[in-house]
């Protein structure tokens, strides 16, 4: 079954939202999620960047490209988390045709069916239950979908936002140390201000970058 561009964007955004807590809580051991990248060209995959909590440079990070559908069913956050545990703790050696680079990081294309990954843990399932009440699903989508994010430096965070009228994600760079409340509230209108636009040829996950690090 072929997913439409909008379906891919929405599933990437859903997984990003459900995996955010692993910025602070390790997936396992000392392995944290340092980024979630929306794959370009409407590819039905998501790229999860893994590393230690203090990792910011590409040589300290590794990205795993994971299909959005497994056995013709949408991948869940619980399944992705369980797969990541296998990937970061296993010793599997991938052939060269599964390994490339993106943004200076090693990128591994993963085939979930080729891995003997355990299912979600009891805690994973408990978190899913709790989210049903604490973060209930709603049909009302935000004006800007968060399709991904990536830590580029200790105080530089890249957000991959999907405005409703654009086919691809727009990257927005902010500094968490700045007072960002007013900025985040104004983002829908500020994204059109070309004075903030810049290019990042190393990043294929967005149409362009909007730099608000000095806003």
C-alpha cells in the first residue's frame, strides 16, 4: 500500500511526538535519541539519530533509517523503541549497501524483518496506556506539524516544521537558552520572512533553513 505525502508527514509527526521523551530518558543504557529526521522526497521512512546525552557532533552520532510500515502495518512508537534497543546494543554488521552518510553522520538503512528484535517492554506498554489519558489523540492538527528535530550543538536545536501549505518540511534553528515563548508563538507568520532564510546543503530533510538563533 502506497502512502500519500500527507500520510507520511503525519506519521512522521506522530512518531516524533511519541519519541520525544527519549531526549531525556535513555532508550537503553547510555543511548538517547538526539534527533528525528523526516526523510526527504516523500520516502516512507523516518531517520532516528542516536548517541549519548552529551553528543552533538556527527562523529558521535549514528542515524538509523526505519520504514514507516512493517508487514503492511504502520510502525508504532513502541515497536520503533524496541527496534532501536536491538540496533544500539547488537553486534550486527551491515553490508556496505545499507550504510551511507547524511549530515556528516553514518546512516544505516534498517530492515526490521531481518532483525530478531524483542517486542515492547511492559513499561513501553504502560506508557502507551498513560498517554491515552495524558495526551489524548485529537483530529485538530496544529498549524505547524513537528516532523522532526536534531541537536546541532549544545545550544542550537533544529526543528523540522511542516506548514500546511508546503509539500516539504522547513528547518527552523533556535537557541533553547534564549527566551523562546514569543518566538514560538510568532513562528507561523515569521516563517515567510525571507530575511531569516538560509541554506544548508548538507541537510536533505528540508527545503530551506530559517535561522532564529539571534532572534
